[in-house]
């Protein structure tokens, strides 16, 4: 149609009219980026208008927008006359194309040509300076701006604010903003953007308030930046910004809709995100991509896939960002079939050589395919693989167990002239760390020390994690001490690894280190500290962390709420655990597992089984950890048939392959029911090699049912695995003693003595006023030992007076749990609960002692042994023992 219009223009043969018509056509096409407008170029030449500067500048702009910078540069070089608009046009084309080095050379040529740059020229140059890190060049431009009297120009004020912000100099940007008055919407928005970029969220929101007070109307881009600030302040701030958008009647274009969708997605409010996207009919690729990414972030993978299909039906052709997003979904779903379908669409669209799509394909094949050759084939098809491409491939090979090939790829990457960045190094360290490749990581450590990457916090955190994972805590701390800057990830990594090694007290000391470094405890570090408190049994520390999380707004995070469920469940505060669980909007598998485990360990067997049913009804599928708790509940509750039913359902209904720990519980369930031969048959027929734990479980069952022949056979099997484990001898000794076989008792003790085997002294700890007191069986090192022993003797005297049938073991030797409980009674308020952690099973003597103590005095005593918790109250124990 435009070609026909051009021909009609030529036929009119009226110079003024022709010139005006060409000008209007080019202006219209420029405004709408219509490449058909380039057809006017031919009539312009034929009509002798090729010297017309205004028309040529419009053609230059159209070439740059629709045909790229190379075509634009060819046209620019052939222009007979050029003015500042021409030079600015080609310079901005290079800037938009990301070719900043050439853009700065064009600026130098502009000055040489004698043309005086305008505000738009200088604004583009500032963008190139910030992108290239040319700070000195940028400050020279600022000097030129002042010299030429542009220092009050709003375009250049905005450009300079952006320039300083990109270099992290927000204070300088703010000073520049303050000293220059009469700001327009663009300048205010740029300053708000600078604060958001520097994560000065409060300042960004305050600027918006000041902007409104100054009578400057915010536009859609202002609100886009403000929505970015809401990520740190929570959903309510986001809703408030949304309300302001509606109140001010700002047009909800696709850019603003996309920002709102991103905000609601971040806070798991996908229903609101969908409402926003459907509020107007306009959609573009970025909005569709935001929706798909939002569904992926919230694990709504099927909806993400259906949205991708809906986009295809709408007629919008996916771009590289869209394909990258949907390929990320297939990676998260571990769906090779979906990834392959998207790959075929990529090929049809002609984007198989695009580096961002190629990187997403590499990641998908690495995670979803068993054959790394698929990822390698994609990699070889990328025209110019970048550092992300190499990093994905190297990490992928390492994850597939091909660590040596991975290391060779790293070498090949460097030989290709691609220098690894911090993400590359940290990814490789994590991959090699997971594969336990100590020599290769030490080589990598040596490499980064020689480069400036050693100062990068991501690399340092990866090294801290690696050394801590290998148990080399001193090396990890050396890196931490040398770091110029530490963050929450640094300390959370250490705390998490210390928890895994059982150094829970050391993990809690990290709270002090974070406070000294003025680092805020975030949701991840809080979860690690709650885990340490739960395993250590320091309920007061856990409650302090709970208070902190409420005050700091961290209680809305899944990880924190799940940590609270775990803490209170392990510390015997089951009602608090249920309350924390009730605050979780949509409990996940970790939430349910924490509550079921807490109920089981506290002896609430019916409630644990009922909660398991509730979990299934809610649509959450149980995992292997869930069944460990359920089998434990059936074992503790002596529910043999139900336990067998749940064990069989693992494979038959839920497609979960039982592991060795599940078989240990199965043996315990059968043993509790007296089905000892079946329990032995399970051990003999299971696919796993038996360990000492499963034989000890069966041996305890033999002791409970006084089956001496099977007990002797079981002990023999266990001792073949570990001849120096005293537990087998002790269990046999107790069985012989209960059965009156004193000769065998003496003989077993003699064998232990000959082999120089002795039971490791049990120890307990109790927290009193934020201090942990440790007690070891038989030791008298505690400063208040005499007082504790006197109180124990006093209790035993009271037992006899009340007629309790208590058989003490004499005042010369007291078990650690008895010492810890009595110390707690002496040093806590009269109604306080005593909470004790023990590293081994509680003995019958101590169990009876605590039962009788709670019959004498109105106190609750909680004793945790492993994953089981005894709650003594009013002369009864939760284990019913």
C-alpha cells in the first residue's frame, strides 16, 4: 500500500507536495516502526530529494529501527549532508545495539566534524560510558554539559543520575538531583529507579511521596520502578502501589501489567496476577513470559505449559525470552518430552543459534536427559557460545558424574578465550564439591587466587561452602576472615554445614558473628538457626528466634514456619508446633513431614496418623521421609498390621522404593508384634546389605520377647559387621539377666572385658537461662554435684515413704538423664517444664524415677532420646511404658 502511495506521489509531480508527503509517510512509519516505510527511499532518490536533510534523518532512523545498525551506518555514510540529528541518530543506534565502543568513536567524530552535540547526543554518550565502565569519560561529559550550559536540562540531569547510579554512586546521584530544581516526571522516575537499583527501597518510596507532594504526575514507568521496590517491603506495599495506579487513572499498558504480574507472582498471588493480565486485552511477548515465569516460580508447571499453548493460539510468535522461560519450566518439571517439543518449535522459529535459547536448551538437556551428548550437541550449534553456555555445560557434565570431562571443558573454555566469571567458578566449585573432587577444587582455588575473582563474594561463598562440606571448618573460617565483605549467604552456608555435622552450638554462635558484621538475619539463616535450636533442644533460643522472626516480618516465609514446626515438635511443645503449622497458608511436604514427625516423637500416635490422612486429602503426595515417621508411629504404637499396610503402600501406591531406614522400622514393627521370625526373614530377603542398626532393632525385640536363640543368632550377625560394638554385648547381657541366665551374663561381661569393650558413657544436656549444662554418667565434675546427689537421695526416700516400688542403683553411680533432670528442678521456677536431651536410650531405672518424681511434684519433664520424646506428667509417660 505504501509503495502505491509513493507512486501516486511521484505522479503528482508537485515538489512541495511530494516533499511533504514523503515526510509524513516517513514520520508515520518511524512512529510505528513500520519497515514498509523504507519504500519511500526510492522515490526520494528519483525525485532528487536525496539532499533533503530532514528526509534523510527520518530514513536513517527508520533503517536503524527496522533493519539494524549496519544498514543504518551504510545509509549514514552515503548522506551528502549531516547535522547533529544525523550524528545523534547513528550514535543512538549503536548504543541501542550494545556497541558502545563504536558509539563513543562516533561521538569523537561528531566533535571533529564541528557539530555541537545536543542533549540527546550527550545522553546517549552517558549511557555508553556507564555500560563500558568509562567513569572518567563520563565525568568529562558532565564537565562539557556544565560548560555548554546544559546543566539544567532535564534530559541530561536524568542521564547523569542514571550514570552515577550505574557506578553505585547513589549519594552523588541524589546530590545532583537535590541541587537541580524543577524536575519533570522523567527525572523523578530516574531517581526512583536509581534507589531501586541500589536496593534503597525506603528512599525510593519516599521519593514517590515527595514527587506527588511536588505536584509532578507519575507515569506508568514510575510505577514500574516502584513495583520493583515492593519486593523487599512485602505484598501490602505492592497492593498500595497498585491502588495508586488505579486512583490516578494511569493507563494500564502492557509494560505496567507485566510489572504487576511480576510483583504478584513473587508473593505467590497468581490469581491476582491473572486478573491483572486479563484487565485489558493487550498482550505482548513479555507479558506472556512474565505469566509463564510466575507459574514456574510457584511450581504451577501445568499452568505454565497451558499458558504457553494459549500464547501460541493468540498468534504471538515466541521470542528468545519466551523460549528460555518455557524451557526453564521443562527443566524444573524434569520433562524431557516437553523440552524436546519446545526444541522443535525453536528450530522452526529459527532461533536454534540464539545464545540465550541455546543456554536454556543446554540446561534442560543436562537436567532432563540421561545423555549429556544432547546438551553437547546444542552447545556446538550455538554460533557464539558465551560464558553462561560454557558454565551450563561444565556444571552439567559434573552433575552427570563426568567430572574429568567437566574439568577438560573448563580448560577448553579458557583456551577459547572465554574467561570464567564468578558464576562459572562458583557453579563448578559446587558441582565438584557435590562429587567430592577435592584435588580439582584445590586447583580451582589456586586459579581464582591468581585472578581478581578471588575478591568476588559469590566465589568466596562457594569456597566456604566447599570447605565446610568437607568438614574443613578451619579452612572455611580462614576464607571468611579474609573476606572484605560478608553477607547472609556466607553465614547461612556455615550454619547449615555445621548443623549437618552436628555442631549445633557452634551454628548458633554464628548469630553473634552476623550481629558483629551488622548483617540482618534473613529467612534462610533463621531456618538454619531454628534447626540448630531444635536439634540441640535449646527451646529458649528457639523462642527468641521466633520473636525475632515475628518482629522482622520473617514469619511469612515457608522456611521459617517449617523451622518453627520442627523446633516445637522436637522440643515437646506440640501445641505450638500445630499453631505454627496453622499459620502456613498452603503447607508443603516439609510442613506436613515436620508436624507428623513431631506428633510421632511426642507419642500422639492417633493424631500423627490422622494428620497423614489430612495430608493426602489436601493433595500433597507423601515422600520417603513421610513414611519414616508413619512407620515409626506404627512401631511406637504397636500397630503391626497398619504398619505393614503402610510399608506395602509405599511401592504399590506411591511408587516410592523403600530404603534401608524403612526396613529398620519394618523390623521394629514386626518385633513389637512378636513376629520375630518374619522380622529376620525381612533382613535376609531385602535388597540392601544389613547394617548394625537393623540387627540391634531385632535384638531389642528379642530381648522384649525373651527369645534367646534368635537373639544370640542376631547378635552374632551384627558382631560380624562390627566386632567392637559394645551394644550387642550389653543387650545380650540384659536379656540373660532378665531371663535369670546369670552364668551367660557373667560370661558375656567377661568377653567384653577381654576385648576391652565398654559402653560409651551416656551424656545429657539441659538449657537453663540461655546456658547449656552437660552431664555425663558417673562424673562428679559439675560444681553442684553434691546438691544434685542429695536431692536424688531425698526423692528416693520420698518414693519409699509413699510406697512406690522403685529399685534404685545406689548413690555411687547416677545416669546422666537423672542428674540433668534434678539439676533442672533445682534451678527453674516451680511450674517450668524441664527439657533434657539424651544421646542414647533412657534406662528403665531413670524412666521410673521421672515417673515417680512427676507424681510427687506438679512438673512436666521432657526427655528426648534420638527422634523419640518422653513426656512425664502426673506419674505417667507419653510412651505408656
